C-alpha cells in the first residue's frame, strides 16, 4: 500500500471484502467470523492503520442529533423528505440540524464541515447538481462515520442510499404521453452529470423505443429550472411545431413550458400535452392542472432517517450497504387529458 493514510477501504480492497465487514471486524463484531477478524486485524496492524480521530470523537460523544444537507429548502420534494426525516428522528429521540447548498458544491462542503463541528452523530445528504468530488465523504464513511444518501447520490461512494426509481419514473411519464397519442415527444432534461436526470432521460428513451418511436436528440433540451427554460424559450418555440408532447424532468420546468407555449399561441393539452415529475402543491393550482409523476418524499425521508439511526444505534442487521428504491406513481390531470 502507498504512503497515503491507510483507510478501511484500502484494507477491504486488499482482502477482497466490503468496507463494512472490515469496520465490524476491527470492532470484534460477533457477526464476523473469527478467521476474517484475525485477517483484518493482522493486516491493519501491519500497515499501521489508525482510525480517523474526528470520526471517532464524533461517535464517542453522542449528541442525539443528525445533520441533513439538501439542495433547496423551498423545493416541495425536499420539504416532504425533511418532514419524514424529522418525524422518524423525533420518534427515536433525535434532533435534526438542516443545511441547504443552493446547488453550490463549495457551500455543500462548508455545510458538512459545520455539521461535523457541531458533533452530529451522522449525516443525511442529497448532493448538489454540481458536486463532482466525493473523496472526503468516502473517507468519513471508511472511518466508520454514518452517512446515508437520499435522492441525489454519489454513485462512486459506498454507503446506504434511499432513492426514487428515476428510470421507471421517466418511463411512466413518457408511456403515458404515448398512450394518449403523442408521437413526437420532447424532453426537458437535467444535466447528464446528475444521476437522477440521466436516469429519467434513459426512462424517456426506453419508453419511446418500446413504442417503436424514434429518439430524436434534437427534441432533448437541457433545462431543469424555470430560469433555464426561460433562457432557452426560443429553442422550445422552435421545436414546438414538431412536437405533440413534453416530458419535463421536474414540475417547475413543466409549468414554465406550459406558460411559454400559451404565450406563443399553443393550447395545452390540445396541441401539446405536458407532464412533469414531483407532484408539488402548485401542480393542482396552475391552469391547466399539471399531470405529473408522484415521488414519495415523506416515505423516502422516513426510510432515510431510519437507515441512518439504525447505523448509529447499531440496529442495522445487514453487513452490506443497501440501496432502497421507491417506485413513483402516475398522477393524471388536465395537461395530458385529451
């Protein structure tokens, strides 16, 4: 092994086992066989492994507080997730500390450090759309500090995750447009770097292919916010004569699309049907009301907090890290009701 500080992940890689198995072997956990514990501890001694001091101090001084890092507080999905997190945490005697990143990786880093400095017992994180590096989070996890991702996750980080089936959600939305007769369906997408956006786009493409329709890159516009779509409104109006349906990666973008189309003389859903993703409260207030894919935000938040607190309290019986997936549901309203 190289000259960098040895981590649990290094030991796991050398022995061909999971980091969680190494962590438990180092603590003499009875679920790990005596032979595996011996191999792990011998290798740890030979490479002079030392646990991360910060993580250990955090674990030993239990604060009964968990930290939550989200991209936006005003977003309906995240507000429902927070409600689920807080309800479960409160039922277990934990307090919740909340930070938002406003999609800024630097602010995300400062928030995480502030929560660690506040001696939280674990972290729940939904990363910003611009986050590129996950090295620090993986080091914290390797040292034994509990972290659970939800919704927006770092694919290369090995830990517990709770997510929406975004692929299936994109497929559900697009299949609905196909079912009502749409044959030229545009997609307003998130950046490829954001996993949830990538999966929703893949679901959209799969649904088109299943229906025998062509996936036309010309009809995929990267716009996942009202501001972005307003800036790209000319592109939308340029393709409008070619399309009869739009699947937007979130509700706010879908509503912005409806408003742009209406200002330019198009009727929704008669000329172009529109469906979003998320089911925020505004979907039932706009005209026409917005068809959408329902994310189970409260359930995701509740399950996320349950997984984290089970780690903290050593109640999680599985040794391997888990990814728990919630399947979204279709909600049909006026914007696709022909």
